[in-house]
C-alpha cells in the first residue's frame, strides 16, 4: 500500500504526477469542508506536502495522529507551526538555495520597473498616448543611489550583489556584520538603515521575532522619496502603516510580491498608483519550481526510506 500524504496546495503537473505515482495524495485544497475532510482522511496520513505560504497549522497537525514529516515547497516555513511539530517529533523540510537567485532577480526587477515607471510606460504605448500626448513623464534614476538590504541572508546577499552592479551605495542589516560584505555598510538598526536608503529591500526570514519589523517608524524614515521592496513575507511589514504612508505620500513607493491574506489583498492596495504589485511569484520560474518540486518529493522519499533528509528544518 502507498504511503498517504496530505497535499495542502496545488503543484505543477510534473510534480503531481510523480507524487501521485509514489504516494496516495489527499487534495486538501480541493475540499469544501476542510475539518470534515481531515476527520475523514486524517487517520492514516504520514506526510504533509505543503507550500511556503500555506504551511501547516496546529489544528492540521493535531488532526493527523500518524504524521511524521512536513515537506514545504518554499524556503520560508513561517506558516508551519514548528512548536506543534516539535512536540510530536515531526520532521520539517524546506527548499533553500534553489530559489535564491530567482527571488533576488525579481526584487531587483521590481525596483527597476517601479523606479522607471515601466508598467505605466507600457500602457502609454499601448493606449496610444505616446502618439497623442507625447513624451512619457520623467522618472527617477536607480544606479548610484543608496540601497538598504534588511536581512543579509542568502537572498539578501544575492540582492546586494546585483545592486553592486548598478554602482549602488549598499548598506545592510543582519544579526552581525558579515565578512563577505566588506564593501557594504553594516547598520543593525532598521530605522537607521531606512533613513540612509532610497530603496529598502526586505529579505528577512519571517518569524514571530521579525513581525512588523518594518514599522511605521521604518517606513517614515524611508520617506517620501523612498521605495520599499518586499520579497519576503507580508508579516515583516506593518501593512496598515504601509498603506497609510503610501496613501499620504509619507512613503514614496512600494514594490510588493507578498501580502497579508494573499491572494485576497487589502483593497486599499488596488487604488494606489505608487505601487507595483506582484502575485507572490519571485520563485516562479520553470527551473526553480522544478528544483523545488524535486526537493519536496526527495525529502518525503528520503524520510519514508529511512535516509537522511536533504534539507531539514527540524
Ligand atoms: C512560495 C515562498 O513557497 O519560498 C518561499 O518561501 O514563499 C515561495 O517560493 C511559492 O510560491 C510556492 O508556494
């Protein structure tokens, strides 16, 4: 008999084929009544395959008495209740490294697109405004300006490397100054980092400790000429304060890939013209998603074969 696994979200067809061939996958995301679904299929489930932004909460973990392993399709595992997993000795894996450079690429692309007004400029062409109204309004330069990277982990480092290519003056925060960042300025305090930045990238792994680390004060320190770029998790930002500042002009602009309650955004975002909004797809390339899907599968297989996990969190 195949091992039973709870599938919390959808995967590309190539991943689903492989998972379905090896395991009995229970498609949680298609169930109308989720608690009833868990009550019906939960007794024999030994694994969870989830996604970074969906995770596995305590209620789900507690509804699965035979659960042994949670395999996350994503580097961020903040949506997994680690305490609940730890109490039961349940293993947790994620997909680090394989997505780092794609996430950094998208963050930098958002900075460029938003600064230079590329989305609006494309509408200018397609709407015929170029011919009827003339030149597109001037926009702000990127190269040579000041960038802050809040959280110089794997993704933050790749962002900073890319920004160095634009001759930017780079500062970063981190738990401590990093050797590999000798040309960059270490500023531990997020408000001070924001105050000296034209562009502030949020590249922190989210946890209870980083919740709303981008506070009203940080947002106001970034200021009316500043731009906030978030490619981490919405919980790292005080989203209410962000919306207030974008509406009032206390913050110049934002480029965001992640939102509270996504994919159902706060409707205030949709009315703003100083934002660039992306549908949480910084890791969304064929190459990376294939590597992520392989890690999800390989971690589950390793666990059930009694081999060491490839990329364990717990
Ligand atoms: C998502 C992510 O997991 O890696 C992460 O932490 O947020 C993303 O890669 C992706 O959208 C797949 O769910």
